[in-house]
C-alpha cells in the first residue's frame, strides 16, 4: 500500500486530470467514435458513395418498377434525356422518352389503361 502511495504521491488526486481534462478527453473520444460510426453507417448504407457517384455518372436510374417475374420498367436519365426502358433477363427495350417534368406514374397509368396509345 505504501509503494502505491509513493507512486501516486501523497498529495495527488485519484484521477490524473481532476481539473476537467479527463472529462474533455472522454467527451472528445466519444465524439470521434460517434463520427466514425456515422461515417461507417453512411458508407455501408451507400448514401455517401451514391452522392459521389451521381456527380460523375453518365447514366442514372431514377426509378424502377417490377412488372412481373424478372421483368421491370426503368426510368433512366442520360445526357439530359429521360428514357423509359423495359428490362428482361436477356433484353433491354426502349419504350418511350419522357418529357421533362412528366411523372413516371402518369405514363405508366396511361400505358396500362390504353396499351395501344390511341389517346
């Protein structure tokens, strides 16, 4: 016990930084760990990488709707144009070009109610 008192010193506090330095150190460590956890979560979720990739992507997929087993309709943006494509496991087909501001839902509803496009 006396050797321990000699190591600590008789007039020293039990904590090395009793003036608040320990609290600041712990708060800093918690902050760094929280930021690291947030960064890892964003990378895993894909939010961080998607933002970086979107700035440099030539083609972006705006939305995709499944219309059957392994078949879907996809709206892609290419060089300022919005295209509606039909996808199957072995084929990609051009369906139509969407006008600017034309919602995909309207095009889909119109094509389902009037498949020949007579209206």
